[in-house]
C-alpha cells in the first residue's frame, strides 16, 4: 500500500512512522509513505496557498490552484489513486471503512488547514470524504493519520498476530471485554478469578458478560444491535 499525504506540514506526519508497527511495515515494504506539498505547486509570487473567503466569513480558505495542480499531478502519475479528504463536514470514519480501504493499492489523504479547502477542489477530486468525530481540529494531519493507522492494521502482514483483529471492538457490535496482564494481583487488585482457573468455556462466558456490560454502559445502541443480531440468528 502506498499512502500519499497531501499536506502543508509534512513534519507533523513523518514522526508517526518512525517507530513501532508502522515503521516495521515500512521496513518490510508493506507500506510506502509519500508526501506532496500544495505549496510547491503554487503559482503565486510568494507561494501562497490561502486567501480570504469569497462571500465573507472569518479566516482564510485554502485556494484551489495549488491543490488542484498537486492532485492533478498525483492522478497523472497513478490514475488508480484513491483520494480521501478529511473534513469535519462528512460521514464519520469507522472500522468497516478501515477494512474496505485496506484493499486499495494507493490512498492519498488531503489535509485541510485554516478554515478548510475550497469546495470545488473537493468536488473535483474526492473519492471519499471522512470526519473523525464531532469536534474541530486545527488541521487535517491528525485525522489523516488516524485513518491511515486504522486502515494499515487491516493490511495483511502489518500486525504480527492477525488473530487480534478478529476479537477487537467493532468487529462485532460488542465492545471488547476488559484485558488484564501480569501480575495477577497488583496493588491489592486482582484480575477476575475465573480468568485464572483455566476453564476456557467459563472464561469465554465471563468475557461475553463483561463485554455486554461494557457495551451497555458506554455504547447502549451497540448492545441493541448485538441483541437484534442474536435474535435474528436464532
Ligand atoms: N471551518 C471548518 C468547519 O467549521 O467545518 C473547520 C476547518 S478546520 C479548522 C481545518 C481542517 O482540519 C479541515 O479542513 C480538515 O481537514 C481538518 N479537520 C478538522 N476537524 C476535523 C475532523 N473532525 N475530522 C476530519 N478532519 C478535520
């Protein structure tokens, strides 16, 4: 998978790939990270990439020309590139999107800055637009990294243990049961005793009950989905 980050601030993105799982994936040639700076395409005298909003409104907007030319160049080099704009004004990204996007060969993430991107660029180039939640970030780089990270875990070979994918939260409507590590007792607090007895069917039942409790507390609408699915399967 190739990712191209279309960003004015490459430095904000680069660090994330310098350690841990995604670095290993790059070293193992499973991922390739490229950068494209719209400023390098600006035709204005001082390489400007923003301007005041037409029709009024506070702040500056990324103007179309630099992004239009950058993205045209990107498409010229790879017509299969899948272009994703990150913006708060979109459907929220989720785990199904992560799995679906993991099958692409090249994804470009376009990060907005200032008050956002001229809508005509989005209309011309976007294959998809995603929000990562109902709040406003200063720029799209974090949102792009969030999506990139979630997608990458679903690419074959990126995770050492791919079994962990199938038991994670959002693979089913239920959230994952609480996890514990060693020691069994830490600062007088013990892991659930059932976990220690080695009866796998009892451990599975307990994990399911804990998982349902967590889901009921944090995401009641997900529990409803789970129950509907079970009654449908019966
Ligand atoms: N004026 C815009 C609005 O009210 O919708 C917000 C612009 S924000 C300050 C600048 C950029 O950050 C956006 O163009 C987008 O790329 C990114 N961004 C901010 N919040 C985001 C979110 N929740 N999800 C995805 N991208 C976001």
